[in-house]
C-alpha cells in the first residue's frame, strides 16, 4: 500500500490512544523524525476533527500517500462520494503548520516562511502540482473533468498573517483555507464529499493502473513550442522558479548569478532543464542548453528540435563556448554538469585557441548572465571530469557572484525508490556505507540472472510487451569497428554468448542505430550499451553485466583496472589507481540506476555471483499496476 489508510473516525481513535504516529510509520516503512511525528499528531488531528464535525467520519483518509513512480508523499488524499453525482470524489490536502508567510521577493510562486530558511513553494502551487501529477498518472482519474481537487490548509494561521498567499488566484486544485476560515472549509468538504463510506473510492484509487511517465524527449518539441507537458514537484518547482527568478533579478539589477541544481539519477534535472529552456524561449530570452555528452545532445536535437533548425540550435556542447561573447546569453543551461572538463581543448582545437584556453567552467560562467548547472556528483565516470557543487561554487565566489544551490531529494527513476538508489551506493562503497541485503520495497524489481542468455531472454519479453529494455556492461571487452560488409562485431563474449557493443558513431549500421540513439531507438535492444551511451537516459528495464573490472573478493567489491578496456585508463600517470577505482564504481552506479521499473544483473565472475546472491534475498515484483505504453522518461 502506498499510504496509511483509515477513516476520519478511525484516525481520531488512534489520536486518542496515542498510537497514530506508530501506525503510520509501521505502514509506510521509513524513518521519521520526532518533528514529523509531532506534525502528524497536530495537523492530522485537526483535519480528522474537521471531517467529523462536518459529518464526514466515514470519508477515507490516505495519509502520506506516495505519488506513483516517485518518493514524494502527499499529506492526505480524502476519498469519498460526491453528494451531487454519487461518483468517486477525491480531495488532496496539503497541511501546513505555518502561522506567518509572505511573498519571497515579490514572487507569486515562492514564499518566505517565518523561522524557516530559504524560499518555499507557494502551498497553492504545491498542491495544484500534486493534483496535476495524479491526473497525469492515475488511470482512475483519466477522462474526468476536475477529477481531483486540492486545498492547502494552514490551520494555525489567520488571514492577515498570510495575506500574500491570496494574491495568487485560486483554482479548483489550489484553494487555501486558514483557521479563520474553518467554517468555510467544512462547507467546502460537505460540497465535495458526502456522509457515506469512502472505502470503495479509496480501493479504486489505490489499485488504479499507473500510466508511465511521459517520454521526456518525445514531448520536448511541444515543451519548447507550446506549453509545459511536465509536472514539477516540490524542489523541482523551486529550482525552476529560482532559475526564472534569478534571470529576472540579473536583468533588473544588472548582476550575474549562478544557480546549481544537484540531484541523483532520476531526480528530474533534465525535466527542469527543458522546462526552463521552454519558458525562456517563449519569453524570447537568449537561452541555450548544453551538455558534455554527444549522445544526450544529439538525442535532444533529434527529438526536441525535430522539424526546427532553430530549436536544434538551442542544444550545444560545453566546449562550444571557448570564444563566446561575455554575457552573450541571458541563460546557459548546463545539463549533466558533472561532465565538465578541465578545459575545452581537444585534438581539433587550433593552436591560437589552445594557447589562450581557460578552465571550461570559467567559459561556461562567462557565457551567460545566469549560468545554470544541473549535476549528479556520483556520475563522474571519465578521467578529467570535474563538475561538482564545490568546484562550481568556488569558481563563482572567486568572481564575486551570487550562488543559489538547490538539492533535489526526489526520486523519479527506479520506480521512485530512494531505498534502491541508496542500496546501490552502499553496494558500490561510494558514500562510506556498508552493503546490505536487498529485501525489496514494492517499488522496483531487482533480479539476478545466472547467465547472459537468461538476462537477454527476460528483457526480450519486456521489450515485446511494449516496455523499453536495454542491456549494458562495464567497458571490459574490445570495441571493434564495423566489418567491411556493414555488420557489427560481437565483441562482448561471455562463454558461448556474444553480442556487439552499440554503434561507435552517430551513423546507423544496418538496423542498429547510431550511438546517440541506442537508448531511444527500439533497434538498440540488439546491442550492449556502455556507460557513455547509457548515461543521461533511462528505460523501463535495465540489464547490467558486471565485467571482470568489478568483482567480489573476501566479502567486498574490489575494482581491477587492468581488466578495463577503456583507453582512458591506460596511463597511470594520467589516472591514478584511486581515481580509476572511483570511476569504475561510478560507472556501475550509472548503469545500475537506469531502470524505471526494474534491473536484472549478471556478473561474469562466479564468486561475485555468489556474493550478489547473498545480498539479494527476496525478489518482490513491483506492486504497482502499469499500463505498458513504453513512454518511459529520459532523465
């Protein structure tokens, strides 16, 4: 179950006997701070009593409801019967204990809360986005007009102390109530919820089919040309608003500022990037999107810029700004900024430019009034990549620039399982944690294969059912050019099984797509992807082959750089053993977190297979019901 479920009457009984917080923790299965327990006791009791006083004690309360495919939780979803139509009726309630709130620097989407550091999202905007997200993802709500309503309930506040919140026009999904408006709130509840059991409505809501996330690049062209097709939640929306706020502030104050957005795989960095790009393009701002990844940029150009040379020109590379005019752009969006390199120099750089080359990060900062960096520090997989929060912040502060840092804690990949991402990090020893036993969490499916044949057959069934699936591996086999007859060489050998790597160049070879499109073209299934073609993308199911560069010995995973075929690892003077160790571990971190629905793993080493089997004890299929449309995100 994705929520703690009770009726309003049942909740008040739990409040009376002091067991409410314990029951919620028991049901949702995560660690909870004392402050959060206190918030539950105070806010939920108020809402439960309001429902009881309104004669709605049988309405079902879905407390801490987890939004599908994310780790975000809604405070309460009320499920009941519409008294006018007898249809199912749902009201999302965002509970706030705030007592004093004002607009953040005249913004109508960000607010400043007394005794709270930094800006927060306007609660009306927050609950409106939850409603929109639910409408986009839950089949039970499809095809209905206003299928779910939303309110923010500031039950400790008087109107005069939050008056700025009312400046934003309310919708059916963003109504705001205070303690001063309690009577009006009770009337609102009676209007949309009848005095009947909400059990059936709650059943249908919790068992609803989930439509997978909209394919990021499939909708990017519309995102840039028309209106937003992405729902930004919590920190994502804060990051989006901060960027737009910084742009306006830099324009009016004639001062540069830097925005850094840090988050793990699937936290929505690229959704934010494209949303900002689309909005600024519609405002006719001078804006560009850049990455350090050929695959990612080429794919964006193909899908987001489809049919428009102008749109394609918005997508560039980090090394495109060596000679750019200072502040020539209003905004430069640097996606995958962990791939920033020391300099932009390469073998094609002219001597004149080579002699005057600056650090690449300085070039990017100089190019725009507001440079925006979106990154994940655990995705540095290539020697020479150095993008991280500290490095970028240090450069900006040396230039006396304002720096805004937004951390994305949400998880929209791996079934929304933050637990799985943490398990992978601990398995690979990336943050000092110890490997633990994976017992499943009902959100993502983790499996082990006994052979590459078994892995491929399993993934093939997923691909045939309409769910995207790909195989990838560590760079532990040679990588040949195509044969003269135009066929690929099956370089990846494991026993009698063999498959080719993805195509080296951007040009297709036979039915195999160019390297930039391996992750998005259905014909990419026949080849094994490497980290450079998988990074930045995601698919429904991910098959990962652990090569001999990462093996278990004496109860822990160790790296063996001598087994890597990556040319970048050949020179020990250029890449130390410690650097190689981290890069190999980061490589597998990337590969193991590409799957939206599940991951299946095979190791070429027998001892490693035994080690993994000791850590993956339970195979628990994902409980969510999915509609197989194949529209998985690329993030």
